[in-house]
C-alpha cells in the first residue's frame, strides 16, 4: 500500500500508536519513518488536531485507521492532507475487511445487541454510538485506577466464564523498537490502560447476552478510584 502510493525512503508517515505495531513495521519496511499522533478518546481513531501538530516538511502521508468498526470522520483529515500536500490513506482492521460480507439482517442484530449493552451495562464506559458503527469489537473502558483495575476486572470476568481481551496491550510508541523520548500521547496511553473488548456480539445468544450484563454489573461496584 505504501510503496504503491509513492512513499519513499526517509519520508514521514503519521499513524496511530493505538495499534498492534504491524502498520508501523510496514512503514519501516518501506524505508519510511513512522510518526505517532494521539487519538480521539471516543472513536479511538487519530485526532485531527494531533495529526496537524505532527505534520512537518518531511510528512508524506497520514494513515487513518478505522478502529473497532467505528467510522472515523474523514473530512477533517482530507482537509489537512489537501492543505499540506500529503497523502491520506485509509486502513480498516482485518476484522473489518473480513466483515464486509455480513448481511444487513446480521448487522442489524449486531447493532441491536450493542444498544442492549449500551443501556444495561453499569460500572464501565460503553462505546460511543455513531451512524455506521459496525461493532466488530464491543470495547468498553474500565474506570478507576487504569491498567491495574482493568486487568483485575478482566481476570474476574474470565474466572466467571466471560471471554474478553485487551485490544492494545502496549501502544506502539512504548514498544522497544519504536520507543524514543518526546512522544506525548496521553489519550493513547489512557486508552491502552482502560480498554477491554467484550465477547463478539455475533456469537452471543440472548441468555449469554443477559449473563454478560449480569456478570459485568456485579463487578462494576469494585471499580472505585483509590
């Protein structure tokens, strides 16, 4: 994607650090330099103002990743790219690429289950609703004391038979191969400390959905700041 778009050795490419690291590695493989910008705390996609602050004369491209099925607002990024003469590339996560064949009825059911969780869950922060959200992952935030409380909450869910996973265990700018002084990505780090992906909505029966709510809500009272 990068080489075919004209990205060359020494070019800077702005990407999110709230990611697995694959994208940054592909930039390095193309001979370019990944530059990390902070995310919007509601969409988990790049924040336009953070991208604007990261632009330099060496910037060649911005890669906008649509995260967890949330449709990022492309317009401000298009305006930024056009104003600075850089490329805007869009990338959907692997789950989203594979999800394009989901039938309308299945997607409507997925969104209905997401709305059910939005209404019923307490003690966690539910995803921000948006038109076109596909909910490949239903990602909540666990409040309290950040990573310790999120990890404790996850362990208790698993002990009670509820599958869950941390979507971004280590933000890319904290990985050894990309770490350097100067990265100030507060929202990225907070999201990495607080987010938890609950079971895939497609695979849940109605009783399992109700049990998920019951188990999560029973643990929600534990999440109090120290």
